[in-house]
């Protein structure tokens, strides 16, 4: 093996799932695996349909040679950038899925590819997973009643303490030296159900997960801000008492365990301060409380990271984008950022 091949073989092996093929997944995956940046960072293997991968590459005018593999053990022989390995561990029929439509076959395939990638990561066959978006309605139509990737991954990995984080590494957007991570105590649920789902234990768990993640990426003493649930932090109980009864006790306990946590603070001012560099991480009480702020300032650059898993999993922050699917209109920056963060995390898992 020559020196270039040895260097390539030493790079982390990152599996990229194709997601829902009725959406933009195949296009962003094809764009990413033909990117020089990605090929210099890792050895990518696509878990998805090789016919659609080839079709997507042609659509976006990228040269792509695909090596179809039947088992991940075959990847030991893929020591160059000449071909991108593609593994399709599903019996779902995806080649004729209607573009931009909710389809049970697409939902089943997305589920099968995710499970195969997760199991491979748990077995140590790959170093990390990056997932293209799936469609939750298609997932449900296929008989898999999960709110999204995060809950499937947590169940498959057998963990109960986990969180979704949007992580923004871009220093030109946020002023903190280690970027900004925003995790959520509750995930895909109705706004009406949020108060009853909150408790001090889950809030404290999320504070610790954020602290652990930030230390893992090189932030020695993370500053973690915790959002209030209610406007103005509840105004001393006028707008609700969750701050005093649930959130403040969780922050106090985290401090006793040597986490630099503070709060609860009104979310609008806290997130503005975090973007300005006062905090390295934020714990939000519900999905949109954290998502809206980060997507507003850096939609294509934020990376979704699942915290609390024994494996590495990241994804771009955008969805399936059925409205622009298979039109060569999608940007691949989010997928490339997700791969970059997965590579970084794979070195410290």
C-alpha cells in the first residue's frame, strides 16, 4: 500500500444515510461525497440506493463512481477516492418513489438505512453516522411511529438520557471561541404538552449533556445558560411558576456538580447573549425555543448532534424540502458541516 493509500485508510469511516429519497437527501449526499473537503476528512460510505445516488450525482452535474458493496467488511479494500462505496440494506422499492410525495416505501427505506447504520456503529464497523433528513409522515405510513431520528437512535442504542442539539461551529456567526450549542429538554411534541413534560431531573440531565459535549470539543470550562419557559422568566410567578419550581432547582444541582450553569433567564435575551459570546451552550425548554434562534442566524451552517448516544450521529439542520427536491436547487453546506463535526467527534468518542 502506497503512502497516499495508507493516509486514506487511516481516516475515519463515516456512514451517510440517504434519508427520504422523495426529498433532497440523495442530492445533498451526492454533493457531499464528491466534495474534496469531505474526501480529505474521511472515508464516506453511503447507506442508500446506488441507482438514486447515481441519478442525483448526474442531476447536480457531479462525477461519481459508485462501488456497490453487500457487506461493510468489503470497505477494507476501498482505500482510494476513486469510488464511493454504497450499501443498500433494504428491500423497500425506492427507484420509483414519487418526488416530493409522502411515500411508505421511502419511509421504510429511510428507517432501514438508519437502523443498519446504527447497528454498524454500535458494532464498531464505522466511526460515525451522518443522516440525511427523513419525512415523519412517510415514516409513520411505513408503520414506524417515531417522532424522528433522535427517538429511533435512542431506542436502538438503549439510552434514556439523550438530547437533540443544534450546534453552530461558525466563529464568524457566533462570538464564542467554541461555537454555540443549543440542546432541548423536550423534543418533537405539542406546545401544549411541554409544561407537563418538564421536570427538574430531565432539565439537569440536559445541562450535563451540554457540558459534556462542549468539553469533548475542547471547551475546558463550558458556560451553560438555561432558558426560562415563560416570557420574562415568569415575572416572579405572574406568568407561571415553572422557573422557580422546576428550572432553578435543576440549575442549582448542576452547579453543585461543578457545571458552570446559570439561569433560568428569559429566552429572548439569553440567546442574544449566547450569540454574542457570553455562553458556550444553552438548554432550551422546547424545540422552537432553540431552533428558531439558531436557524434565523445560520440556517445552513447549524448541525444537529444527538447527545447521550454511545455512537456519533450528526445531520444537517434542514428537512426533506419536498418543494425543491430533485431540481438541483439544494445547498450541500449543511451536510458537509455535519460530516465535519462527525469526524471531529469520532476522534473523541
